[in-house]
């Protein structure tokens, strides 16, 4: 039984998938983030960012809910499948700005996004480079907006996963990037471990959703 080793070539993963590798339903992180967006902001009509958008399940979910979405991923196949999904769901093409980009080169304009989502993408950066990009995502979140980040939790290396030189954080370590003293209201802190039958081992992830407090 091969140990879990995160793919490096996501384009090949998406091209080989039978349908959508991660399915078409939104991630738990996007679902939680949109729930809090609605709670604080009421009507869903702002601008969202989906970094590392993959095959577009979260982009489609956020756009269908009424947000305009900027979606970026390094995988052209993922973006092509996103286009297909959006068309099938009847999402107006002008609601989503899709593009190939490495998160390290992304132009994070400060104070731009009502909902800034990075679902399991910063874990593919090196440990010493990921925190700076997380800080840029936070900076790009509008005051009053929601920032949502998910990464690998390091527990899985103890079970035998080979995560190599990737960034990981426990839920508490991730939460520490969102201190109330820095203007953050933490809304959700989740760490989950789930059994992956194809690798016969547990894998683990950490999520944080936080609101950037409005400047008074
Ligand atoms: C685990 S998948 C998550 C996809 C999507 N967020 C979801 O939940 O369905 C990780 C995604 O990050 C993308 N990715 C990895 N490194 C990246 C980078 N440096 N810049 C942009 N995207 C990257 C991959 O192509 C892949 O689509």
C-alpha cells in the first residue's frame, strides 16, 4: 500500500480524473466561510478570491451564491474543467475571472476581497515562504470581510504520509496568524483527521475562518 504522497503535478491529476477529482460540491471550508459571510454581510454580492481553485468546485459555489469571483490556479486543466462546471451550472461568464497563476506571483491588491479563500494551496509552498503569502491574503481581505485558509496538519506525517518540504500547521498554529490584537475575529477553527482507504492511513487538515474587523 503506497503511503500518501501529495501530488506535485495537479494538471495530470485533473486530466486523469474520472469526472471531478474533488467532486463538484464545495469544500467544507468554502461552505463555512460563505455561511459567516452571509451572517455578517447579509446579501451575497461582493468580490471573492479563490486561490488554488483547482477544478472550480468552490469558485462555482461562491459565484452561484451571488459573488463575483477571481479564481487562480497553476493547472490549465483545472481551469478548463472549472469553465465546464460553470457553464453546466448556468453561472454567467462575466461573474468569474479565471486565470492561470502561481500564488507566489499573484498580485494581492490590499483591501480588495470581501471573501478571500485559499483552500489547501499554501501547503504546497515551502514552510519558509508560505506565511508571507498568507499575510498577503490577509492584507487583500477587505475590512469587514472574511478570510479562510486551509492547509495540511502535520499529524499525518506521524501516520506515515510523505509531505516532503511542504508547509503545514495545526489548527492552533494557523489560528495564531489571526490574532484579535491584529484586528481579526476568529470564527471557525477546525482540524480534522480522516481515513484514506487508498493509502490505508489517516490524513489531516487544519482550517481557520476569520473576519477582518472593520476599521472604525
Ligand atoms: C488540494 S488541491 C485544492 C483545490 C481546490 N482548492 C479544492 O479544494 O477543490 C490544491 C490546488 O492548488 C494548486 N496549486 C498548487 N501549488 C500552487 C501554486 N504555487 N500556485 C497556484 N496554485 C497552486 C494545484 O494546482 C491544485 O489545484
